[in-house]
């Protein structure tokens, strides 16, 4: 029997991917070859830029076809390793940076939080697992998580991050969450809370890295009270309901005017807050008294049994409980009384852990406040300016207590009514609630 003669033909060097995977001749018709048209397949050609050079083709993978079992058929097909398996993932510079940032957040940034604030159990779980999982469902939260990682990376390895990129990422994250605020729902409210809290927590570090020339504490307060609006109500739980966890301004002001309340506040601060009706701050006196009452609470807590972390908790509570929109407006306008109260807060900020979140904040902002205030206000600034020069925590505590008017340390321990009033008007910390995610850092 005579064997059948196979006609010779030129090899198709530039055929489509489908024909190459089937190892059949391709007529190379564009935009779709005849074979793909018959089968109803999408015809795809490699572009000239994607086509490998001759040197690249001679590799163990592409020099000869390999055979791969077809699941469930018991048969094998020949596969050209280069041409038949298009890349499913794009590992460009941008994507690689995002992968590095997510890895850095999960393995390094969260550890820095846990170490500085002694976090355990569910708090670490929330930061390391729950927030990233939620971020994969909400891109605006993912923007924030990547920003937090970038800020941390820039803090510990400045040479590894372009500072301009930090500013761009921050702007993107803030714009993204602002877009979500127009469509708040049960589906995105938790992600909005987490994004707001992380933006506030990293505000100081972001301003430092991007070289912001204004007072960093002002941005921190603005971001913090913004997130306060979306905190869960103790009555409604996680339902959407605006809830501001702070005392009524009138109540705070009335207790500020109580003579007994002044025992936990330096005389110089009291004199600075003596506001007459014709003063330009008269319309904002409630906002100033409310913020100052929180500073009095911080002084009063020093003489009670406490740990550094308990003082830190009080410090992180102050914006939520004592700072109003009106006070932030005064801070943006750089009004002297608001800046004085902020200077006292900066003095207490030294109780914060020495970590990347708060690096250089006290020194930089205190210098900016001192430069901004006119000479007639400098006498009221002497206490916080001296306090920031004290490096030892025990010396700082002793100095601050010594500034209280004619009261012994034993008597000071009994002065807690401002603190009690503020705490009574604030929702209790719920186990595993959103407050735990914020106040530790």
C-alpha cells in the first residue's frame, strides 16, 4: 500500500496564539484568521513589542513543545510554553509597589502598633486581618491601608519611598473617602469608620513626611473630629446614625466657670481664657471652654493612679470629647487662645510612645505656635514651652503638677469632677468595638 504524501508548506512564524497552541498552520489573516473564524474563537496575535527575540526563543521552555494532561480526559495536548499561556497578572512597577505596601502593612506596620501600644488578641486581629479583608471589598479603604504602609515605610526607610508619592497617595485616599461620604450605607459605614480613623491616626506622620509647613495638630484635630461623626451610637450599635461622643458645649462651659474646676488648671491658662463680651473670641467662648476643660482633665488625671497608656488614652480621647468644629475653625484661623490650648495639649503629647506616628510633632508644632503668637501672648505660653524641654516622664509629671494653683498633690487627687462629667456624657467603650481600634493608636 502506497503511503500518503504530505505536502510541504512554509511554517507560520507569526500565526495567532490559538493556532500555535493547536499546532496548526495559521493563514495569518488580520484581524482574525480563517481557522479561528471557523471555530468561532477570538483570534489574538502577539504584537511586535511582545514577540520574543531570537535569543529569547531558544530556552528550555520554548525550544520544544511539552505535553500536559487534560483533566478528566486521560489524553495529552502539546503546549508551546511561551505562546500558549498568556500572563494572567501584570507585575508592573505600580502593581509591585502596591504588593510591597500591603505586605509591609501586614508584616511590619501592624507590629509597630502592637509593640508601641501593647496590643493583643482581637486588636491585632482587627488591624492585621479584618481591616485588609474589608479593604478588598472597599477600594477607598484599600487606598488608606496602602497610604498607612507607605507613611510607615517612609518613616523607617526614607530612601525607599518618593515623598511626592506619599502626598499623592494621601490626596487620593482623602478624596476617595470624601466620595463615599455622599453615599453612606450599612454596606460601607464600617469601612468609612476604619478609613477615617487610620487617616487621623497617621496624620502627624503624613504631615512630617510631606513637609507640611502649617501646624500639624490642626490637621490631626480636623481629621479626628471628622471621623467622630461616624462613630456608632451606644443605642443603635452599628446602624447609620451620626453620633458625636462629646459633652454639650454649654455643660462644659458651665463647669469651666465653676471656681472649683480651676484647681486643675494653671492660673496662666485661666487668665488667658478670661473672655470679655467685646472680645473677638466671645462667640467661640463655649468652644474654647470645652477644649480647656479637657486640658484640666489631663492635669487632674496626673495625680491619680495611672499608667502611661492610661494617660495616652485620655490624650487620644480629648479630640473626640472636647474639641468642637468651632475650635478647629479657631485653630485654622490661628487665633491665640486656641493655639495656647493646643500648646498645652502638645506638652501632654510627650506621654505618647516614642514611635514614628509622633516623631518631631511636639518640637515642630510648639515652635510654630511660638512663632505665630504675638509677644503679648508669650507669657501664657511659658508653661508648655518649659514642659517640652523635659525628657524624663517623672520630671514632666512633677513639673506639670507643680503648675496647679495652691493645691497639694493629695488634694488634687480629689479633683475629678470635670473628668467624670466628660466620661458620663461619652458612650462606654464596648468590647471589641470601633473605639478600641482608634484609642490604642
